């Protein structure tokens, strides 16, 4: 695990990275029910790898608004059924998308390299210690239980990340194992989602890699008036805007298309081939 983790963390400095999404759920907003068998999950993981994903993010519980929460036992059962099979079929780093420490710990035993916590170490009191004890790299995502249109969302993100990073430091998580995610689509109005993307440069002082996950989200539907499966160009456009503001990792459904777009972006940004 440590070799894959360290290679992944080192690669962030070299080029933009693509995190391919693999939802092993019946109810995720975009692809629920498509990959909730071991065979289908493995086939999709191999496709994401062929298309150029640098890491695959596996989630067993939908985090879309209105989704039915899973018990720890239910989420762990889905991981038990499929995570090991995917690990055996692809040699890429794998992340576990969960806010439950016990699920994260089990996924690490089964070969995960990164814990992607949509509650930024702040929901499960055991999560920070679990990250530290398992040696995982970690994505700390900004989230809110309720939307509040009166908030300055950038200030709120800073307060949230300051608290999460204090929890990480107290648990002994190495700072260079940490990535930050502004949490587009989580506890924000659509205006705040736009402000969060536009204000990503405000996170630069943390000195940590920024992950952007805007793929197919309702923000794009609101901007474009497009239904779920007509949001590819919007997804790429939003991720390129995030890249221009410092994002380095992009959590996407459509890997090949994002690999192409970011390759051109990076060539222009460098000024040479």
C-alpha cells in the first residue's frame, strides 16, 4: 500500500491527476445500479484504468441529496463483496469513499490507499485516528448539514478546513498525506458552488493539493439546463476552471475525455509539449 500511496502523492506534483468514480451502489445520482455486482465493478474499474485514470474512488453509499443512509453493517457488506475483487484486477491506487471509520479501516485492509471522507474527519470521531493508524492518504472534503445562503462560503470552508486539519494533526496524520476538496454540491446553494470554484485560489495558503469533483453535478444542470447525461462538456469546462485556479486532482465519471482536456490544459500551462 505505501508504495502506491507514495507514488500517487508524488505524481500530484508532476501533473493533474484523474480520479475515476466507481459507485457500487443502487442509488447514486448518475450511475446507481450499474456496478453493484463484483463482475460489473471489476469491468468498470478495468475500463477506467484503460482510459487513463490515476486512481479509482470506490463508494458503497450514495451521498446524493435525499439518498437513504446506510448502516455501517450494510456499507461494510458492500465493500466486503466487491473491494477485494477490484483490488485484484487493477494495480492503480484505490480510494474508499466513506465517512465511517470502520468501513474505511476494512477497505484499507482490503487494499485501499486513500480514504475520501465527505465529512472531512468531522462526522465519525474515530476517523482521524483510523487514517493515522492505517497509514492512508486522506481527502478532507468541506460539507455542511444544511445550506445557508447568507454565508461567505470561502470563509466557511477555511473554518472547516482549519478544524479538520487540527484533528488530523492531533491524530498524527502526516500533513503531506492530506488533500482538500471544496465539496461542490454539498451543503451549498448553486451560487455558493460557483463561488467555491471561483475562490479555489483562497485555499492555496494551505499548501495542500486540491481535489475538484464537479462531474455531472446539478450545478451544471442549473447552468446549462441539461439533464444528467448531457453534462460532459459542462463537467470538463468546470474542471478546467478549477485547474486554472490550482486544482490538481479531478474526480470524474468520464475519464478518457478529461484526460484529453487536461493534457491540452497542462501543455498550455507549461508553455511547451
